[in-house]
């Protein structure tokens, strides 16, 4: 309060953001805050006749491709990305269920200052669970590369913003004119993640700003680099710093020489544009696929998996889809609605909240766009009535 009066000598006390929890970051431990500390802070403020706004009172979900990122004050500490869940460990959770410890910590204080004004205790909503999915591969993201998705041919790679693409992915493709055998390749200025295919074989994942990563390739036809926009920095001084904010790549080198002549294609992750015809797995893979996080990369690159689940009217309720570590990183789509990004390799979020209004009686289509790796396992994707956003985490994923 004393510090407040240094900046505003008179007028009402207002705390416009009393933090009821804290935000999570991919690859970091789920944040949980102390309800007793929250109650104590509220008590102090109300004792001084202050007005209070909780941030957040109700957790939520960042649906679609709207999750953001943050860069530390020291850029060498790197960038962190927001998960799709914005539960925030708030008094009301992501689907609106009450955290009783925080609820009572707040209500006990409000009853002290406003006797008889008792907040009702909301009931948790009923959730759908116990349904196992079995997604099967139905296409590749590189199936989109062609005249309909073509953006530009240029001497050097363009950023996604220069191409007018502000979400999703862009494919950079070089047509090999003369065989490249056992050469050393580097992808420079990656923002935010690059998936490298050589003659259709998935050989390497390059993480943001890994300019020192060199890998050996042999190419006879094409070099294809799919680059993912994982979210823009959405607060702080780096928001207007284009050198930090741009998405895409800056350059590619072969044996330390800058490689030129690139075709650019827009990859639509909201609508994978699957054919009505049965999809056939491509034939022989040339060369050995690489690895990421000790997992074998998908042989032919980022792939689309689908499954259909039939529901009765009485099952149309809120649910969660749990995507286990049999999967790696990608996008979840339900009935054509982009739910958001999943990343079990990084954690701590494993379940994704699905509002019941987005389900329908009859056939419901579940689509996963897996960018890195998928290992067959029972119950690798399933509907559950319980959130799991505090799982294991890996900051190096």
C-alpha cells in the first residue's frame, strides 16, 4: 500500500491483478500456488478497503493457434512457449470446476468482511470418459505441396511474414540439380522448429536458434524443410523486435556455402485437405530416418492420423482427450475445429479440454497431425473425465 501511494497520492486502492495462480510453460513444471497465501493477500487488501480483481478467477483454454510465447530478459536464456491449457491453477479450473481449497480460502475472507454474503458452491459438470481412440495414418503434410499451395520462388528463403503467413507452417523446397552425396547441411535462423526431409525421408528436427547443428545428408531429388510457427511473444519489450518475432528460416548452408533457389508453400494445419480416396503409405524409404528425443522420426515426415467415434445424445458432454507420450508433438482437431497444439514430449500438459458443444450425435472425427514421432501402443489416445496438466516435463524437448 505504501508503494501504491508513492505513485498515486490519493484516490481508491485498486489491485487490478491479484494473481490467483500462475501460467504454465511447455517443458516446465505445472504451476500451483498456495491458497492460504491467496486468502492472506485478499484479507490484507479488503482490510484496507481496497477493490480487487482476480487474475484469473476462471482458468481457460487457448483454442486454435493462439498460444503465445515469452523471451527472458537475457535472450541467451531462450524462448518458452505457452501450452494450450490456460488453467492457471485458478479457483475455477479450465472446464469451470471449483478448486475447493482456493474457493474456501477466498470465501472465508469475504464472509469475514461481508457477513452473510455467502458465495454459492458451484457443482462440477459431468464429463465424458472411458473411450479409447485408435487413430490411423491417413496422409502426410507434404501431400499439400503443389500448385495450390505454392507461394513464391526466390533465390533465398523468405520469412513467413514476408510470405503473408502468420500461423501454421511453411514448406521450403529445393530441387536438387546435381547429386549431393555425404554433404554437411545446416539450417540457420530457425523460428521456431524445422522438420527436414531429404528425398522424402525425415532426417532431422532443428529447434529454434540451433545454428550450430550440422548433419550429413545425401540428396538426389529434393530437400524439403517444414517450418512451424509455435506462437508469437505476446507481452514485454520483445513484442516489437522483428529479429526475435519473425517465423521461418534465414538461410540453409551445404558444406558451409549458402544454398539458393527455394520454392515456398503454405501448409494448412487447420485443414489437412485429406483425399476421399483411401490413403496408401508411400513405398520404400530412401535412407534412414533420424531421431528426436531418442524416438525414431516418422519415416516420411509429419503425418495426419484420424479416427471416428460414434456418440449418443446422452454422451454429448465436456471431456478431455489425453494424448500420451506414444505421440510426440503436433495438432489436435475435433470435428474440423482446431483445438490446439499438443506436445507430450515436453509436458506438463497431456489432456486437452473439449467442450461438449463441439461434439455431436453420431460420427465424430478426431484428427492428430503428428510432426515428429508416433509409437504404436494401446490406449495412446483416449477420452477421459479427468484433466492431466501436471505431468512429467522435459525442457530440452
